[in-house]
């Protein structure tokens, strides 16, 4: 397979200068700053077998050619496939749109194409815990970022019938995962991770304090999964004891003491109010920035796939996902759409349409080492078209950031992207078919045929914003 993909890469490179003139290629190459080139050489430009690296123009063409090639699977004519290849190349070369890092690196290259964001379930059994760890290791090696909810794991001290022992609790297995991902990181390929525990889990305080010492569990971000019930208790019943629950059984929150090896040595049940628990979460966040919080009930109110509840997010928290689902991200650079002191809405609409089609095509290139992830990505066809360069756009427009005009400009830009991307998903459903799980979605209930269950997400842009 690797040899086949390497030959495909050579074929793309050979085709590159048939597709664009050397003058066009040189303009694209010279449009990148020294810092951008440094980032690209380190992260994104493919190194050939002879030791040379592709140029930025060759990289852009590699991506455009691979993603447009998906059109052939839908009986698109050769002429139209080439048209989309040119469209994809243009929006990338003009820095109007940029896909996520895994797509930049892997599309048209020997490595498998994967998404940056995936959520995996952890079942309450040794088999389930270590199956997910195996799956996670394979996905980490491919470069995906992962999110996990540890909320299904039984509390520390709970009897385990199969072994006649006692459960060590979610934090113990979080430490196991952390150690495993540390080893993968040493091999040079890894993604970030997010661990979430619901605020109504009896071990919530153990979780809140698990990163109290700087450097502990360094391979995870952690967030408390807030609920409407908890926030209502904080604001409306601040003096009443807060009760957690597990498998339908009400339980008091516990203070868990562990030795230096992480072994549980003491479990103390607490009479603590929701307001007091909230204060402990806040004080720890103030102490060293963690835990964060994620509002799970809010996510699920807007979940278009209600039969698969959202229980975790990707590592940066912008994308709530059901188990095994993924989000395929890309960002529109708003700063590129200012023309003569005005926002070019017509061009923004066009690029939003092209970017939506691009991201939908990327899903057909996915090649995950975990079958459940591969299947779910195709079944929901979730994409996340977002933005970057908002402050730069306002600067070019001469608009103050924290002003009513700044808010209006942001609303206008996002409304344009939102409407266009949703309209494009509807059009793609007519052209290529709805996503396979369409009948389980709220879109089916509303009678709106769509290609993708979700289309927009405003994600942070780190490395891709540098170029």
C-alpha cells in the first residue's frame, strides 16, 4: 500500500506543471513568508525518497488533486473533476481556505488521511478499557487528536465481582492512558487528548484535583462535564447537599486519597453543596488552568443525532461528538476577503461553497486504523467549516474590535458562511446523496435532505494560521 501511495505522489508531482504554469507555481511559492515556510517544511511539505521536499505550490496541488479525485467516485465527468481541482487549488493558493493539518500532510501522500478530532467511548470493563486504549494508540500514531469520557467507569472502591476486588476509579485509568500516550509521544507522532468526567460522577473531586501538581497527567487536557441540574443547584439551591449518581444510584461525592503510585488508600464521603463543589472546580482552574468545563446538556440540545448523545469533545473543546464520531475541520481566512475597504461577500460565498465541497470530499479519503471510526465518519459525514483572521479582517476594514461595528462585521461574515455552507450541503445531498444516518437525525424530522449532519465549527487555528 505504501509503495502504491508513493507512486501516486510521484504521479501527482509529474502532473503538477501540466496543471499550472511555472509562473503560477513560482507566485504561489513566493507568497509565503519565511516563518510560514519554516512551519511548512517542519510539518507539511512531503519529503521524497531522494531526500528533497516538495515546494508549497506542489503541496497545494497534491492536496487539490487528491481531494478532487473523489469526484470520480460519483460519476463526475473528467472535465468537472478538473474544474474542482482548479477551484480547490485556487482557494488554497490564495490563502482563502485551509484544511486541518492532517489533511494538509496526508492528502495525496503515502500516509493515511485522518481527521484531527475523534471521540472514543470507554466501557466499564477491562476489555472495553483496553480495547479503547489500543484503538486510541493506533489513532494517536496516525496523528489524530482524541476525546474521552471516563464517566462510564465505576467509582473507586466499588466491588468488582469478576475479580473479587475493588475498582480503582476513573482517575486510575486516566493515568494509564496518560502513560501510554507519553510513550507514543516519544516516537514523534501524537495528537492532543481531552478527558471529561461528568460533574455528577461520585469521583468528580478526584478528577478535579488530578492535575493539581504541575506536570501530572501531562498528555491530557481535562474538563468537567457540567449539567443543567448541577448549574441549577449552584444558583438556586446553594445550601443543599449535592448528590452524585452512578448507574441510577445516588451517592455522595467522595474525597479520595492516593499514594505516590496512584493507589487508593482512603475514600471519604462528603456532605458538600453544589456551590462548594463549583468553588473547588473554579479554584483549581485558577490554580493552574485546569479543569476546564464543558456544558454537555447544551451540546445535546443542539445535537442533530439525538440517538447518539454527545458525551465528550475533541482536545480543544470546540467540537462535541458522539462515540466514534469525527470532525473534519477547515478554516476560511476572513482577512483575505477585504477589497477596497469592504468585505467581498460574493467571493466569501463562493469560497464557502467550494470549502464545504472540499471538506465533504475529504471524508471519502479517510483511512482509519479503527473500523468503528471509519464507519461512523462515513455515516454522519460531519464537517467543521470555521474561520480565522477575524481581527485582521477588522484591522483592514478600519473597524475597532470591541465595537458595535465589529460585532456587526463578525455577524455578517459568519451568517454568509453559515447560510452558504448549509445550502451547499443540501445541494450536495441532491447530487451525491444524504448521509447514511440521515433518518436518525433531526434533519429527517424537519424534512431537509442534507449531505452532512453538521457543517460549521469555529476551531482554534495554530500551525495553519502561521502560513
